[in-house]
């Protein structure tokens, strides 16, 4: 009897992925634990091991396919069993025997379902945010699983605005829930000239979901300042080769990690999340800082853990390794999770000042630009003078539901002070 292999649950909120590679062929013998597939879920490439020892009987997917949790990907014949080949289609002109089609496991029953609705925690959260009763949503997943896409499609049709009161905890907490806007239909662009269509998937699609969620839920306010990083740049150049010999890279982002952590400890509400369901602010006592990395596939945000407990030297090595693995897509899903604050630095690309989007469910993000030589007024032995200084723009975007402008100003003031007068910061390197 053939053993089916289904896409396993790869983490909370992950209900689908894209097949990057199929590592086996039909008829190939495999052992339990051998890598048989590579699947990308949101922002991480995951190697899928074989759940059994046997022979590959059927492969039901190919590279580029989008697969859902619970979907059958391939089948195996077990040791001692005779491998039966998959049925071949009838030859041309031959009438195939009529075979009754099995009922769809995910076909929705007429009317609302009774009992628990199979759905991931992330899907349930989206349903609450959109005011959707899961029992009313037609499922598309295996065994009646309701996916996030099912919920969004249902809400876009205007069916989620009058959900039961217990399905709208945000409203109960006094937080208004915006009604979803229908997706406008696009014109036929080919009428005006040549076009090319490419799949909107993988990292790009995951980024779109996250940015849409953040922009629709969070009222963004930003505050900006300019930081004189002349002294840190002198120190950075002096110790650059020392850090490279350890396998690291000493960048301004490394110093920013330490400065940000110090500022977060002084203004703890910036290191928090808003629990809309309970009407509470979750103040986090740990400092896991996400760092935006621009890869060929799109933007990813791996997380640096416990930044407050690490030296500049340790952070320089760890961050460089994390960036390299992000570019190679050799990074686990768990390394994208649990961030309490995010830094995005456009300086390496030559970017100046910009306003980033907050990484939900965080409540703030710091955007840094390229340090450029600028004329500045400085105090010298003979009084005030004009001198060339290395100036870096810094923009803090905040969630105005949780934070006020004063919080942003005070955070940037402290961050600027640390970066411009870094004696205490630099002591951890020597």
C-alpha cells in the first residue's frame, strides 16, 4: 500500500510554500531523513526530509508549484512491498472506463459549519482583524482547512463586516477595525504595448502581505534627525581589519545595534507590541533586534538575539554571518521570528533619508541613511567654526496608537548622543 507524504506544518502561520527543488526521482530508494524537497515558506528555504524508508512511487509536484500544508506531495512504497506504477492515461482513441470522482475533502458543507473550524493561529488572527466568522468561510485547504487567503477572499466580498461580537475582540477593546476594500480590477495593459507577466510569489508576496498588514493596521508617524558619526567612523576604520580577521565586518549598523538597545532600555514602551484582542501593551524585557537585509529575492529581516548581552566584536561577527546566510537562503524560519525592534540601513545602497514601514507587530522601526560629508558648525579652541563632518540621517517611525511624538524625539536624542559620543559604547570592543 502506497504511503502518502504531505507537506507538514512548518511553523505557526505558515500554510503554504513554493517548491524550489525536487531532490529525488520516481523509482529512487530513500532512507528516513534523506532530503527529498526544498520548499520556500515566506522568507526561508526549508529542506524537507523523507518521513520513511522506501521507494519513491509518485512525485505530484514540481519546482515552482505552490503547495499547502496537508497537500500530498509524493507517495512511497515501503520495504517489502511491490512498487506499483502510477496509472497511465488511455491511448488516443481508447475510451477510458468511467471512474466515479471522489468527493473533495475540502468541499464546504451547505450553510455554516458546526464545531471547531480547522485553521492556523495566524488565520484566526486575520479573521478577527477583518471581522470574519470562520464557520462561514468556504475552505480550500486539505481536510477542510481554512487558509488566510480564504479569509481575505471572503472578507473582500464584503461578507465579514457583520461578524458576531465575539469574533471582534478589537472592537470590544475600543479599537476600530477598518472594513476591507475590494481589490480593483486591472485594465488590459497589453492594449497599449508589450507586457511580461512574472509570478508574484515567494519573498515578494510575503513582503507584500506583511507591508499591507502593517500599513492598514498602524497609524505611522515619523521623526528624524542627523547624527555626526565622524568619531565612530575613525574608530571603525582603525579596527576594521581586526574584526575581519575574526570573520566579521565592522559596520555602522553594528554600532547602531548597541545604541538602539541602550535607548530601548531608557524608553521601554518602544520595545513593545499592542495586543488588540486584550487591549493591553506587551512590554518586552528582551532585546532581539531585526536587521533588514536586501537579497536578490527581496527584503528579509533576520533577528539578532540578546543584543544587550553582546559586545561590539561579537555583534560584528554574528551580524556578518547572518547576512551571508540570508543571501544564500540558508537560514531557518525561527531566525526571522521574535524580533522586538527593527533597523533598516539604506546607506550601503547609497540611500539618504527615507521613511520605513513598521514591522508588525512591533511598534517602531529605525531607518538609517548613508553617512556623507557635510559642512557643520563645530566648537573648536578658537570658538565656533565650519568643518567637514560625516553626517548620517536617522528616521524613527512609530505606531501612534502606542507611542507619541515625545517618545520618538527622546529616543532619537539618546541614539544621537550615544553615536556621537561613544566612549562607553566603544569600551566593549577593547
